[in-house]
């Protein structure tokens, strides 16, 4: 739990630094924009890791390996691991971190439009 809070605070610090670098000023709208970009990218990579580790692309990769490899290399190709076996890291904390950044963006937009 403590580690997640440190990641969240580090991400907020990164958002503030990027906001100051790109906009030159700190405002609520630029915070909402930058947290949308950063949170969206992190959530996208977390969801991509979820899809790949779930085995969605395994059938496509395995069938394309069978079709496009020469006969002399069939044994080597059969020994290759599938993408779901390669991407076996936890993806839930990455998705949660991205969604928490998007939640902060929504809160900032609520304060802005209030």
C-alpha cells in the first residue's frame, strides 16, 4: 500500500514537471490536460499488457509462425515461447495507477467548471 502511494505521488510530481515544461505555467486546465495524457498512456500500456498476457495474440502468432517459417527451421520455431508466456508481469497496478491519474483529471475538471 505504501509503495502504491509513492508511485502515485511520483506520478503527480512527473505531471507537474511536464506541465511546467510544456506550458511554462501551472494552472488547473494544464494540470487536467497533462494528467489526461500521462494517465491515458499508462492506462493504455496496462491494458495492452493485460490483453497480451491473457493470450489474445497467441493463436495469431502461433499460426503465422507455422505459415511463414521454412521447413528447416520448424523445430526452432516450435521451441519459441508465446507472447502470453513472455509478458507475465502484474498489470493491475499499472492500470490502477493510470486510472488514478485519470480520476485526478476528472476532479480537476470538476473544480474548473464549478
